[in-house]
C-alpha cells in the first residue's frame, strides 16, 4: 500500500512540477515497465503494461495464443491449460495473463526510472515548444542570465532564449539579473530542446510596445499602418483611426506625452515620429517628412517616385542627419523620394526654360522656311499662317512649363 501511495505521489509531483499532461506521464511509466520486462525476458514474450488507476500500480500482462499443439512455449498455450484460466477460450484466441511484477531486479527498476526521466524530458520539451510557437511575434519579458560569444541568454521562466548580438540594439548594455523585453521571432526544435530566438531590433518591437501602452490600439480603434526603424536612433510609426472622434497621434502620445515617453524609455532614448496615415500618397509623404514643411510635390505614378520641394531653411530638416529622415520616410511610404530646395528647383526650372527656348527657335526657322515655300506657290494667307505658327506654340508651351505643379 505504501508503494502504491508513493507511486501516486510521484506521478502527481511530476505533473505539477513539469506542467505536462498526466496521460503523458502514465504512458511513459507504462513504457518504462514494459522496457524493463522485455529486457529481463530478452524480448521472447508478448507483453503489455497498463496503469491501474484503482490500485495505483502498473500491471504487466503476458499474451499467448491458444493452439492445439504448442511450438513456442513463450507465445503459445494448449487449449486444456488455457481453459484452466478461462473456460470460454477457443483455438486461436489470445489469452492475457497477469504477471508478477515483483520479480523485477534492481537493474530493471533502474531502467524503468531512466525511461521515465527521458520520456518526461521529451514531453516537457514538446510542451515548451507548443507553448512558445503560438507566441511567435509576441513581446515577452525575461531576465538576463549571461553572455555567450556576444549572444545574450535570457531566462523566460520555463525556458531559456537567445538574443543574438545581431538582434541587439546598439549601445544597449545589460547585466546579469536585468529585466528585458524582446520579441519572439523564431522557435526551432533541436536535439537539446526548443531554441527560442529573440530580437530587440525588429520593427514589430515598436508596434508591440505601443499596443501595450495604447488601449485604443489594443481595442482596434487605432491601427498601426507601418513601422520603420533605425534601431537606437530614430523610428517612424504610421497610425490611422477608424473612429473620427479619436485622434490617432494624440492617442499614441498620451496625456502630456506619457505613453510615448514610456516607449522611448524602453527603447533607451530612441526618437519616435508618430505620423497620421493617409490614403493620399502625397499627403502621407508630407506627413512622413515631418517635422519639415513641404512646399510642392511632383508625383510619377509609373515609377512610384516623387520630387518634393521644400523651403531653403527646411532642406536640412527634411533630409535629416545623414539623410535619415528622408530615408525613413521613403521606407515608410514605399516610394522613391527626391528632395530639392526652392532655390535649386528654381535654378533647374530656369535651365529647363533655356533648353526649351533654344529648341523652339529651330522650330520657328523650319516653320518660316515652310511658309516661304507655300508663298512661292501662290498661297495668299502664308504670312498669316507663319505668324500664327511662330507665336502660338511658344506661348502655349511656356505656360505649360511655368504652370503650378500638383500640390
């Protein structure tokens, strides 16, 4: 009775401590006893092991086939002997007889223990893998344990994860015991168990942080349309509100900037531009270049490119430090962006006019030659035609060139 009680306690302890299904433990226990029995009998018998819930022990059964004449005494039994066990058996029936499991030696018991440990370990790995595979793309909290060749080992509670040095933000330094938030990007099952890969540089880190800070995003009222990052330096996030009464930028900024400041603090001072998203690509591009103010914009749909004109004093602001602002804006919009100052754009326009006027003079000369030829053939209105052909195209083309571009 004491053995039964101890076995039940052991099973309950394993289930509670490892957090795995009780059925998995029972199957492992049955397999362990069966493995030990097969080893003892050298696989000469047809054995099965089953856990009896009522008595709390693993019962071992030997199965033999009822025959007229026994050839293999380990797997066959004659009809007369079989009917002593079960009077209703017939030739060809399979008869199961309970064996005395107390005959197992110390070695057999040790084998059973090793099988149980192995099965429990495999079940635990499978449970951890299934738990974290469903959390891929989720921001998770962990505790820094150690560095290994530049990679950070993070304790997630039931498992350890790796934050590769390529996924660590520049200038972020952690010590043992520090808390860290990172994104689960990859889970792989290896021979040593599940390997969980984390990231601090992925743009989804920023999106997940805002979702945690902004209830409107978690509820779906405000939607994150795009995120681009230059990790540790600057980020841009485009947001859109499905409710006209909710300002998406204001919701993300929070009262006195509290929400965005929490995100900035978690990213160790990374600058964040919160941009209102728009279906109008011109308006969206202007928003993406904030804080710079755009004067004019020319769009080429075919090549998904645009030329943006800004005031001279806004040029450096629009381009940003080492081109960072315009580079992030281009990535956020998905369009190629070329920025010019108003002075440079005016100079380019003057050069275009100069080239345009020169080509028009040649056209005038050709038209004049054609008019003279027409006059020689006796056309009385040749002079009028010449005058119209020389003036009207120039006036019309000049207006087209000097006309205001689409804003």
